[in-house]
């Protein structure tokens, strides 16, 4: 599109950051010598953001002209990272991979991916690992993000799509219960979809903190369930118990569309209201009101939703916790019906697509299982290999990192789109493990803390410099467009993988560099799978079609598939077509508080920063908004520990010590402190966190660890 000023060019695309994938236009002066310098961002009308953006979105053009942008490959020589040519850098990486595999076998090389990668990159990365390297060791940071919700969604519904309905459906609901999500800071435009419920007094938020999202609920007369961290599971069991006691079960729905209620009820039967109050800290009156709010909305046909986010999911009991929440939703008759439902709020920009195309240890494209013989045959045929050559499932993210330097563990690792030195649990130990590698390769466009540790850094293109697709939190596939010319020096990740694959002896046709051609192959690989993209094309997306997967190809001459905005309306994707209740028991956090570590630390996000902060800590406006690591604590707790507002403190756990500025807040629970995980160095929240893993999803316990506070001179 050309605007009034002839040299001004505007490109419609989407935000680089979170899963809401707000729509934006990027305008640039095409006559400027450095067009990125002229790039400006404006919000674009779109159902998820309705023209709005958050502070991170508004400032995102700064990423395109960041003075710290990596422009040349870096190779470590004499202990220092020094610029090198692409050929030299790729030769070193390919030779290093070959040497590692000659010594330690195929699995000696590991790949770590990210939920921010486009569908095309995530797909190609999975193929690169399985085919060019033949390694089973590939996993990604989505393991730290959506894995518990995905596992529980799969168990209950036979399919995991974060929101099985469009976000905008929430706008009609009169009641919404959010467990462990602070969307006012993590997806501000999302709040708009909660307005009807919030204004009707129907927004209920379970969070140990009185967050901005909680404030929005309370302003409209809603409810704050200020639970103790790690007690969402008994909270959900207690709510189910109350629903039964008060006769708030949709028996018709439970009878017709579900199975397994009796066992789920047996587990919830012991969670009488007073016991639930004792364990969670939430008063019985608030529990009862929550059930009443949800039930009344469901009965009135205005609709009710239950949503989970990381606060409820990032626990070693995360999968069971989400199962307990889904059980409650099923008992109330919410899922699989128009205007009501359960959903998990996907976090990363491509957190949804990133978990469908094969960068997860146990997965092949199309959300297929790598252990499924039919899936192996299908994908191997698309890739032009023998199914027997495909490796089996590999280790989960933390287990993969932990196995570095152990007998049989990987000796070379290549990272795409994650900053593990900051964001992985027990980060001190993870940094030790990364240091034990023979070869660490990091692909990034900035020198993240992890890139700074690497032996080879490969500078890649970013977001608005290349084409691709993303799949948003509502399962809608979106076009990401090149909105500014790519700078000299960096290469697209597809080119990096192609260059390495060729050096590893792969034929050129198998690792192409054109995103659309990779997408065309992804369509074939996904055809017939759970996440079927075969009916989606760049052309359809560019025409503006709203395509939510599954969207299978249709025979020639027939109309194209319209996509599936709403899942489960007729049947669930289980063999019986019924949703499954999963009976779960409360186990509690892995680590207990004691006299030495008397407080619970929980971790999360603030508005101004994204994830490890690698991108947002380099944008002045965001640094001004939130520049330093802090610990949020009740003033009485601070006083008890000898601390005052604004003073530096050390937060100490059984694994490490983090330095933070004390921020007193009298709405905090006395037993809980909160730390953002966006800061680096000695301010890393993850120096403290507990890598206890969920037995099913292998999600680490990011949201609970035992700590003490100490004054710092
Ligand atoms: N500004 C910003 N936005 C982001 C991101 C970002 O880094 N910064 N990241 C994106 C990504 S990848 C993700 S995954 C999403 C995450 O989005 P959210 O899940 O909304 O974010 P968090 O801050 O991790 O956690 C939400 C809330 O959980 C609460 N909490 C802590 N422990 C518990 C508990 O045991 N139970 C309950 N019920 N609540 C608890 C915290 O107090 C916090 O307010 O955000 C996305 N959007
Ligand atoms: N304590 C604690 N820890 C947490 C969490 C928590 O709540 N508490 N949350 C967890 C969650 S939900 C998540 S999602 C993770 C996220 O944590 P990380 O995985 O560290 O995520 P980012 O900071 O987004 O890191 C992405 C990196 O990749 C780069 N990058 C961006 N796009 C691309 C690309 O296309 N290609 C390549 N090669 N690089 C790219 C960025 O510059 C950045 O350096 O953190 C987890 N860690
Ligand atoms: S809410 Fe998420 S997608 Fe929207 S502007 Fe903010 S960071 Fe970007
Ligand atoms: Mo995430």
C-alpha cells in the first residue's frame, strides 16, 4: 500500500512478541538510505487487538534499528568472540557437529528451539534435527510455557489448541474465571475482551497477588481468589465439590458429552469447602460466589469461560492442575458449546504453531507423535527418507540441558530463539552445563546472555525483515511480512539451516530457503494430522482469510475449507467423541517452606519487558518504565526481614541468590514474594527456581520455591 507521501510504504503485519499477535502496520520511507531508521508502528484493526497495542508493541520498531544488532557471524578465538565470514562460521559449526557425532553418536548434537520462531522455521528446525543430524535431542522453550496445558488439553479433549474458540467470543460472556493469568500486563488488549464480564461483576481471578487484572475484576464487582502459590489444584477440586453440593452440575452435558465424571468426583469429594479454604487460603464465601457466578452465566446463555495461564500451569503438578480445572469446566457444561468454554492462554508469539510442527522432543509435524508408526511413515515420505531413519523421542528441555557433560549427553548444542542463561530454571546450573559443551552455537539477532557464552554466534534476520507465518493463541494462522529491507550481514534462519545441511551432506532440495516453499511442504507434512494446515496457503492468508486450524485441503473443484474457529461443537477429538474427566489428587509444591526458607517466591512478568528481556532491555523507553530487578513483598514481611522499601535485598533459595530492590505492597500475601524473570546477571529470578519437573509435561516448577530475604549492604 502506498500512502500520500509517495515514498512512504506501509506493510500490514503482526507484533514480534506475544501470542495475541496484535495486528500492526509498519510504515517506512522507501527513499531513505536506511529505511529501518524511518520505520514507525501503528495499531491495525483486527479482532484480537481492535487496533490497540501495548507498550512493547508500540516500541517494537526500535528493534529494527537497534545499535546492538548483530551484523556478522562471531567465532570465539582466544576466548573472545570475533567477527568471521559466513563460510568460516558455518564450516566450524558443521565440522563441530560432525566431530561430536563421530565421537558420541547421533545424539551428541542437540537442538533447542523457540516458540517465537515462525511456523516455517520451527518446521525446518525439526526436520534439520531429525534428518540432517539424525538426533533425537531436540526440544524448545515451549516446554517451559505451554506444555502442562497442552498435556491436559490432549487428555481431556483429544487435541490441544490453546483457545478452541476465537478470543473475541469472550466478549459476549457474562462470567470469566482466570487462573494464574495477568493479562492486564501480559496481553493488555486482551482486557478489552473481558469487559462485558468484568462490568457485570463476573470476572474472577485466581492469583496470589492483587495484579492489575485483579484490580479490573474488583472494579466491576468481581472476585479475587488470593490463593497460596501452588494450590490451584485443590482450589479447582474444591470448586467442583461446591458445584456438586450446590447442585450446579450440568447433568445433561456430563451425561451426553463426557466420560469419567464419577472418578473425578471421588477425588473432589474430599475437598469440602473448609478444607479447601484451609489449604488454598481462599475463603469459602469467595469459592461459593465463584461457582455461582459461573453457573448463573452458563444458565442465562450469556456464556461462561474458564481460562488458565502460567500461574496455574508452571508447577511440577501443572498437568494435573489443568486437568482439575478442565474437570470443573466440564462439570459446569462449558467446553464444546458456543459461547462458553475452557482455554489456555498461549504465551509466545508462535507458542501455538511452535508446538505443532516438530521442534518438540516427541513430535513430528501436524502435531503427530514421533512414536506413531503411521505418522513416521507419512512424514518420512514427505522428507524423502526411510521411516527407520527417523530417531525416536528425545529428552525434554530441562533434562536435555541437564544431561550436557554427563556420560552419553550432548557435547554440541545449537539454540534458536531462547535465552536459556536467563530463562531456564536453576539458571546457575544451566549456565554450568552450557559451559561444559564442546560447541555452543546460538542463532540470534542480538547478543543475548546465552549468545555471549557461545563459541559461534550466527546473526539471523528478525520479524519484520522476512516472510513467514505465525499461529496465534486462537489457532489462527497469520502472515508475517517483510516490512523493512533486510540488513546486510545477517541471514535468514532458513538460509543458515540450508548452509549447514549442505555441509552435512544433505541434498539442496531438502532444505530450501524460500519461506513459502517451506510452508508448501509443511502443508503436505501436516495433512491428515491433528494440526492440519494443508488447506492454508500464503495466497489465502494474503487475501485476508481468517483460517484457524484444522484446515484440510479439499479436492480440486470443491470449495476451500473455511478453517475451524470453534472446535468441539459437535464432538471432542477423543476416540469416543466425549471429553474425558481425569481424576487427579493434590500433591502440593515440590519444595516446602521451613524455618530457614520461610517464604514462597513466585515469578512472572511485568508489562514493559518480554521474557528474558533480551529484546526489551535494549529499548530505552522500556528500560525507563522498568529498569531494575525488584522483589514485591508485603511491608510487614519486609520489616520482619529487616528490609525497607527501595533498599537492595538478596533473595536466597536452596539453589542460589538473586539481588533485587525491595518493593513493598500491602496487597501481597504475608507468605509470598514475587520476582519478575526479565533481568540478567545477579538479578536473575531463575538463579532461585526449582527445576522439579511435572511427570507428564516435564514443566519445571517456575511458580513456587522456598526463599528467605536478606538485607544487602
Ligand atoms: N509483558 C509481557 N507479556 C508477555 C510475556 C512477557 O514476558 N512479558 N510473555 C508472554 C508469554 S511467553 C507468556 S507464557 C505469557 C504469560 O502470561 P501470564 O500467565 O499472564 O504471566 P505470568 O506473569 O507468568 O503469570 C501470571 C500470574 O500468575 C500469578 N501466579 C504465580 N503463582 C501462581 C499460582 O500458584 N497460582 C495462580 N493462580 N497464579 C499464580 C502471578 O502472580 C502472575 O500475576 O505472557 C506473554 N506476554
Ligand atoms: N522464573 C521464570 N522463568 C521462566 C518463566 C517464568 O514465568 N518464570 N516463563 C517461561 C516461559 S513461559 C517462557 S516462554 C520462557 C521464555 O524465555 P526465552 O526462551 O529465553 O525467551 P526470549 O527472551 O523470548 O528469548 C528469545 C531469544 O531469541 C531471540 N529471537 C527472537 N526471535 C528469533 C528468531 O526468529 N530466531 C532466532 N534465532 N532468535 C530469535 C531473541 O532475541 C532472544 O534472545 O521463559 C520461561 N522461564
Ligand atoms: S499484547 Fe502482545 S502482541 Fe499485542 S502489542 Fe503487546 S506484546 Fe505485542
Ligand atoms: Mo511462555
